[in-house]
C-alpha cells in the first residue's frame, strides 16, 4: 500500500511499486522511491520533473516566471496515497542570489 507498509528493518532505500488502494480496485500501482532509512519507517517519495536546479534570469516583474511541476504519478494515485498515509509533506527549495520573494508588501514569488 505504501513504503511504510512495505518497511522491514534492513530493507534498502530504492524504487518500489506500491498500490495504495490495494489490488483489483481503484488506481493502478505506480513506482515511487522508498526511503527506508528515515526514522525507522518507510517514507514514500513521489518524484517530479523539476528536481534539478533551474536558473531563472530576466524576470523582474512579480509573477513573470512560472513553472509547472509534473509528478510521476497521477492526481488519483497521489490522492489514494494521501488517504492511507499518516502525514503528507511537500518540499520546495528556493535558492536565490540578489533575489527577493517579497519586498514592501509586493510578492515576487509564490506557489
């Protein structure tokens, strides 16, 4: 069902196929990365197409840069996983050089 359900001590972190809503029902099984070294349990990681650093230049106006993120699972598969999960987190890393997210009440970046 999830990496947490697959977890056994000594398992290796790797790509695994999970089926959150079980066999013969709902969504198709899909591949995820299982972090089997995290906090003594399996943590399910769904990859996406924006994991590498992206240089953004010449976007001075608020909201002038936009990027779609495509996950390697459908929204139905992600919803099924959320329903059987203890918690759910999304991590966004923003690295900047001479860039601002907000200044004087004006937001320049959001998600």
